[in-house]
């Protein structure tokens, strides 16, 4: 995976492309843009590692993730940035990674699953 965002993390930071928030719920309700969608995007906790700073996991015996891995990270961790490619990215600390996901696993927002 190449970093086309133009955003380059340094130190112990990780650049993550969050999983896109669906435009409709499982039952077909359209989610409008605005504050709800923005809040849900910030609360998103899964994404793909795009780039890593040179000090990531330096104090660990082995890195928890690598570029291209699908990860779970702390809710509301880091900051949102708009990349050169028009996509949103999150810059998080390496300690905010709480797990990795197999490529075929998608976590479902429990709220949208009930709507």
C-alpha cells in the first residue's frame, strides 16, 4: 500500500485510513451528511495502516501492526486530516492500536445494525 495522502507521520505516530461510514443503514435508512455522520466518522475504530513513523513500537519486542494491516484503534484517538487525495485520515499514537483484524473481517456499528 502506498501513501498517496501527502501526510507523513514522524516518531511514534501512525497514519490510518478509517473505514468509510456507510451512507445507508442495513435496513435502508439514508444517513444524512452533517454532524451525525462527522461524529460517527470520528468515533470509527477500524482502519488500514497507511504509514508509520520511524519510532513506532520502538519500546516493544515486536511491532503490533505494519503498513497495510487492518487495525482496531482507540475510540476518538488522534486527529482527522484531509489528505492530498481528498480522503480523510487519522494520525494516532502507536499505543492507540488495540488489535488487528483479518482482511475478511468487518466490524459492524451496533447502532446502524439495529436501525
